[in-house]
C-alpha cells in the first residue's frame, strides 16, 4: 500500500514539474512582460533595459524558468500586470465564493447522480429508468450558459423570484453569500455534472449487478433488498469515487462560464477578466493552482481506489 | 428477480444462437447498419443531423439573405419577410442561423478529426512500443488532462488570435488525451492476441502490424468516442464564442449569436434572437450523442440484437 501511494506521488510530482514548464513557456510565448508592463511607444529604451535586467529577463530562458520556479515554490506568483496587486491577494480574495459554489454543486450533483444512477440500474428498462436517462441526456446536451439564460429569463425576469446575478444584495447588511443567489448557479452546474455522471454510475452499477457473486447472493435467498444494500452498494463506491475525481478538472471550466453569466465574484470571473486583459501572471497562477488541485484530487482518487478495492494495490 | 435472472439468461442464449445464424449470412457492415437502425432514437437522430448538415452545407443557396448584409428593419420580430426576425443591426436571423450552424458543425467535425488523429497516433505508439516511450507519452497526456479544460482553451485563445481556424486547432489539440488513452488501452489488449504474434513471427514490419492488424480492431471504440468528442467540441465552441473568445463577429456561429442575450433587453424583449441558436445547439448535441449511443450498440458484437 505504501509503495503504491509513493509511486502515485512520484508520478504526480513529475507531471507537476512538466506542467510548470508548459506554464512558463506559454507565458513567455505570450510576449515580453516589459512591453506589456510599460505599454505605449514613448518609453525610454535605457529604462526598459534596466527593468529587464532587474527582472532577470536578459538571462537565457531556462535560467529565467528556474528563477520563476523558485519564486513560485515560495508561494509568490508576482504582481498583476493590470492593477499591480499581488496575485496571491487577488486569488485569496476570490477563491472563497468559488469554493462554496463549486463544493455545493459537486456534492449535490454527486449525491443526485449516485441515487439516480443506482435507481436507474436497479430498475433497468422500467419507466423510472427511461425518465432518469432522458434527464441525464438533456443535462449532457444543454450548454450550461443557455440553461442559465433560460433560468434567468424564467425566474428573474418573468417570475422575479430569484436574483439574476451577484452573490448578495447591494447595500444589505453583513457580508458573505445570500442563499437565494446560489440557487440558479448551483442548478446550472449541478444539472450538467449530474447529467454526465448518472449514465456512468448507471452502467457501472449494471455491470456490478451482473456479477456472479450477486447472483450467488441472490440464489442464497437473502432477498433482493439485502442483496443490493449489502453487496452491490459497497461496490458502487468505486464508480462514485471515479466520478468525483473526473469532475474536479471540469469544475473550473464550469466556474468560468457560470460565474460570467451570473456575475459571481469568484476565481472564474477573475480569470475571465484576466484573460480579456491578457494579465498573464494571474492566468498562469490560476493555471498552476488548478493543476495542483487536479493532481491532488487524482492522487486522492487513486488512494481511495486502493482503500475501497484491495485488488488495485497489487497491480 | 431470481426467476427473472434465469429468464434473461435463457433469453440471452436463445438470442445469441439466433444472432449467430443471421450473422453468418450477412457481412459485418450490414449487421452494423441493421443494429444501428434497431436503435430507433439513434436512427432518427441520424436523419435529423443529416438534414441539418445538408441545410448547413448548402446555406449559400438556401439562405434568403446574405448573413452579414444589413437590412432595413432593426430588431424586427419574425415576419413573412424575415422568418426569424432580424438582429440589432438588421441582419436576417434565419440566414445567420444557417451560416452559424455551418460554422459550428465545421468546427465540431474538424476539431474531432484533428483530436482523433493525434490521439490515435500517440495512443498506438505508446501502447505498442511501451517502456520509456509509453511513459513519456502518457505523462504528457496526464499533463494536458490536468489543465482545466476551459482554462487551457482560454489561455490558448489569448495567445493566438481567436477565430474559427484557431478554435479548430485549439479544440483539436486539447481533446486528444481521451482518444490516446482509449487507443493505448485497446492496443495493450490486442497486441497480445495470437494473430498479432503470428504477424510478428512472420516478420511483418511494425508499421504494417500497427496499421493493418491493430488499428482496424480499435476503430469501433474510437468511432464511438469520437462522437462524444464532437458533441463536446460543439458545446465548447459555443461556450467560447459566447464568452467572446471564439468565432469572431461578423462571422456567425451559434455561440456568438447567443452572446447578445447577455443584455437584458434582448433576453426579455427579443426571444427570437437567442432561442433559435440555443435550440439548434441542443439539437445538434443531442443528435450527435444519440448517434454515438446507437453506434456503441451497433459496433459492439456482444450486444444482443
């Protein structure tokens, strides 16, 4: 078990190292920070050279890379090109709302997908199965932003029951997120994620239900309910863990679009603004952080597999 | 349930025997077509998509107006003259919808093609040669997969000017890891098969074994996977264009036609400007997904039909 985990960690570190290289070269490909920082044609060349020297930009690319890596490893992502704020502070200000929104959507959708997927598999080819599958299909096929537009049209414009954007009413007392503001973004994110996952969990569960040991259990006559609860559900944990792991890289993409439509002041909106303004230090920091999160979640998924399914450890 | 299991088992055996009989008499392709037709929804989706594709391809002949031409009426509601109305600058919405579908389909098809080609090549190489080559390719695949998808596309779109051709390239270069993993997995399985060993013993060259022995056997899963890549590509193009980072106006795409709906007046007062492109996206994606489903059943020799 320890060996298995160590191997996974080693692979994650290698991949992370590769990602920092890609990250850095995308940034240099994007252009010289001096040009971007100074802007405009009327700049003294001498001053520019001095600044380039101060920033170490006269050195070869690979030395620049290691310098940059050094500062990043110290947790310093530099300054935004646009408002000269430290990137660290910008991220820590915006990460909270995103985590709350994404966490809620992820938990709810996984719960719904697990229940619906298992129900669907147990009641294969019955009405409930077809209804669930159709809903899942729609979830997979409707673009999130279009669903968001429809929801805003219905609930904010026509019915006027839910706010169309932001995370709290302007001028209201206190701070933090007001729950009414979370409903529509969570629905949009959750519908998409659940749609993707229901079908996966359903087909995995069907495979499990057809396994010999379940037929044996059934043949022993302990009853269908106990067969499913005792023996099948434990094994359904594996596809559920897979689904959770698969969703984490997608979460960020969903955040960009949903936060844009609902003006949710989180990382996604911040990143979208950074993209529009070509604010590369911010973009690269977000890329790196999300890559770390993805790798970490992959690692946790792999370890959880080994915990849930002992046969994985000996591969 | 116990009895039902037994019944299923019996049915399975009967049907398998029946199927074996019918299959002896028909070619593989014919049986695939027959099983594809059996999936009713998939079959209908195929025809709907075919009709949309024909409309899109022949858009220049069908569209009543030039999609970029500015007509007299601004933001006009649908009428006999303009079937779907006109947009804020007076362009005919129906013509733009046709041209937009054309662009979105083109992006979907080409991006899928590109991703599949890259994925197949890398997957074949990684799976067949194994060892260090496999390790390097698969770690690179992990790296691409660890970047949040949309973020990678957005970053790429800021470095290269957004536009239709760049979107195709970007989506193609982002979508391949899934294909590569799938192909690698299948190759690992197939390369231990007897017929591959016999080719090796017969002294066939590696390219021959890869292309003639192994590739045909992984075509079916690739085809099924490619449909899901296409659905995702269409969705991503629309999302990117919606965010303003995709196909650039005045060229119409389904996504950038929806972009205007972020303004409240359009959202509330001019539904003809945002509902048709949205519905078209959903229709395309649903059709592609159902076709993928039907293909999965049709190409899988173990399905009982």
